[in-house]
């Protein structure tokens, strides 16, 4: 599978990159960074750092510096001031390319129509910009997998919204309504099942290699945050699960439904709004139920143990 990665590393983003690098059937063609867990320029340097650690040379483009319609908000309280839990280390050797992440995505999608899968692990600002630059983007990509949203479960950053959608609700709504014919949403519904528990953390902690050492530093930081917040020695592998479901969709079950994102709710800005009625046909979805929106595959039940074993 040939993949364009859009990401905000970010501890779990970094783990997702490491996971992808270890999969023979995954080729990361290009990376775009986006604001979210940290600033977009820092996210790009962090992507370079992780790619260099795993021995991959991939172009990295800096993406959107802020969301469409609200001030920039980053998540140092989860991912640390350097975005990698204090373990970013020295500057990367490589440098970022000169085009923006949205331009890179559009250029590559046009050059390889129907070939590329987009994996979006951060706020959807770059993807929304790319749709505005190239309205045919939905037809040019092979498929899209998005980590974001909480359809049937509570949010994380607010009671109703996950961090990726909350950090740019307008972009998320634009992308969900853009008509991508093959889009999968890996929201908190699925990722909250993908908890690394004490046993898994101990097993991974015993691994000894430069990659394992880095991964364990990230996991120590990340599980430390969970211990502080929730009193449990766990952490949730949001972005790695999205990467895994992209490569092996059968690791989860899905339900198709049209989706939108709440933009004006006093308490619910950034919440996924889903049409969960049992809908008979695509024609019905297109006309009434989804306000013209194409249904999205929402990941539901995950084979957690198999995923954790792969990780
Ligand atoms: C998402 O938000 C970020 O903190 C994580 O990297 C993940 O992509 C989970 O809500
Ligand atoms: Ca992320």
C-alpha cells in the first residue's frame, strides 16, 4: 500500500510511524505535518526525527499552522513541550521540502490517480485545504483513513469531541462532507479499546534495540500522563490503531453512516453528528438522510489482542 501520511507527532503519531515502518506492505510516499499536538513546524521536525530513526527517507512538508476558524491550540500537557514527551533529542539531519503539505498532497494525488491511500492522524486542516485546492481529490485518492471523532462514545478533549476534530472542527466537517467514496473513520469508539495495559507495556519495555528504547521512552511518558490523569498504568494507542486498520481492515468491524461535525454548539463544538438510522440505499443517503453526504465507515469493535500483538 502506498501511503501519504498527514500527522502531528505527537507521541502516538510517532508510534504509528514506527509501526508503519515495520510493515512490509506499507510504503510511506510522503508526509505532511499539521498543527495539533504541537506546532506544524515542530511536528514536521518530529516526523523527520522518527523517520530517520527507523531508516526511512521520505519527503516531509510543513502543513497548516493554525485551524480555519479558531486560534491555535496545542496539547503540550499530553505530548510534552517538544511533542515527543521530552525525548525529541537533537535536530534531525533532513530538512522539510518547500511546498506545503496540502500542495504536496494535491500534486501526488494528481500524479498517481487512484493509487494512494491517505492516513490522517491529526486535525484535518491540510486535507480540507487540499480539497479546496483540488475539488476532485476524493476521486484521485484510493482510500482515506482518518483518526478522529467520537461517534458513539464520549470525547477526550471535551465531553463530546476528540482532540483532532476539536482542534479544527470546520476542516473536519469539510472533509467528512467532501464525498470521499472510501473513507474510514477510526474514532475513539475504536481507539479507546486499543489500550496498552501494564502487561503489554512491560513486555515492550523488555525489548532492547535503538527503536525499542525510543518507543519505550515515548510509552513511559504517555503512560505517565495516563497514570496522572486516570490513575491507571495504561495508554491509548489512537494513531497506531488507525495505521493498523488501514493495512488490515479486518481487525475491526464497521458501520456505515453519513457524518458531520457540530460547528456552533455551545457545549458540543467539534462533536461528530451521525445519522445512525438504518438507511436502505445510497440514493436515500444522498438525498435526505445525510444532507447529501456520502456514508463513512466507522470502526466499531476491534480485535484488540491481535492489534497489540502486532504492535
Ligand atoms: C488524537 O489526538 C491526538 O492527541 C492524538 O495524537 C490522536 O491523533 C486522539 O484524540
Ligand atoms: Ca495525532
